[in-house]
C-alpha cells in the first residue's frame, strides 16, 4: 500500500509537480487502491455465495 502511494508521490515530484500536487496524486492512488480492494472483495464474496447456493440447491 505504501509503495503505491510513495511511487505516485515520487513520480509526480520527478515530473516537476509541486509537493501539494504530488500528495494529491498519492492520495488519489491510495483511494483508487482501496476502492479496487473493496470491489474485489465484493465480487469474491458474491462468487462464493453463488457457488454455495448452487451446490446446496442441488
């Protein structure tokens, strides 16, 4: 998680953006990572639920 944020901040700093823009970029990377994590979790739980429903239904 920290590597994603640090990479975004360092990349923006190397590109020449200011510190504020770099931190915003890092925050955006963190938010995107967390939203993706939640989406993966929801899809996984849905797939497990459907599998169990189909197995127990017969």
